[in-house]
């Protein structure tokens, strides 16, 4: 009898602990963290959304495509890195191609991208930076190198009827330095650059 009573007591203690932890860690803690994030970092907590003309056009953290439905680069826009996320630029399917340096499909894709950039931007292969030819590990990196952004200036300026100096100055104003002054490399956020470009007269 006492053994049965002891088992019932242990079950009741375990149930109370489960209920307490469920409320504390499943409800109170997430609500507290959400409230702190909304107060301290509201933009980041809400997805780092980017707005243009009062409407949301994307996130500063997720790469977008500036191509036709067939994947042809639109000359009037700065182009993002290639994407291996899902069928490409799919925010629901972050991930790289996982193809190694000896992968035939990767080498073929790089050669095709190189040829397309040589043709669209009128540059030689040695001027094309690596980030113009390869996808990031996430497949959704929103940034490109300043070298890739500056390489695109003549094409974008010609397509929009703007001076190269004005477009180059816009790119240079959008270069973000290293994190904390020493982490990573300088980058340019393509979506934010293209929004600024659309406002350039």
C-alpha cells in the first residue's frame, strides 16, 4: 500500500514539475525574450524588413534575384550572388550546393556565370571576383563585395542613362565596413543599393 502511495506521490510531483516547466519555459520565457527583443532591437526582431515607397520589398538579411523569370540578369539593376537555395533565392530553403571544387556541375555553372558576366559587363575573366561566380553557404547572402558592385557600375549607369561617376559614388556610399572594425570583409547590401539606385536621378 505504501509503495503504491509513494508511486502516486512521485507521479504527482513529476506532473507538477512538468506543468511548472511548461509554463515557465514554454510561455513565460519566450514572451519575456520577445518583449526584450521588441524593445531593444525592434527592426531585427521583426525580420530586418526593408521598405520602399511605404511597402515592404524584402529583408536586409535575405538575398533577392534581379533577373527575368528565365534567369537573365536585368541590366538596370545590380546583381546579387548566385543562389543555391532551393531552385534559387528561396528563403524557405537556405543552403549551399555542397558541390566540391572538382564537381563537374559546379565547374560548368561557374564557367557559364563567368561567360554571362563577361558579356553583360564587358570585362575580362580576371576582373570578376569569386562572389560573382559562387553561391554563399546559405545560398541567401544579401551582400556582395565592393569589387563586384563596382564592376557592375558601367552597365547599370548605361542602362539607366546615368553618369558612371554618380552610380560609382552611390556604390561607395553603401559600402559597409568590417564588423567591429576587424571581422569579415567590407560588403554592399544589394537590395538596399538597388532601392537607393531607383531613387537616383
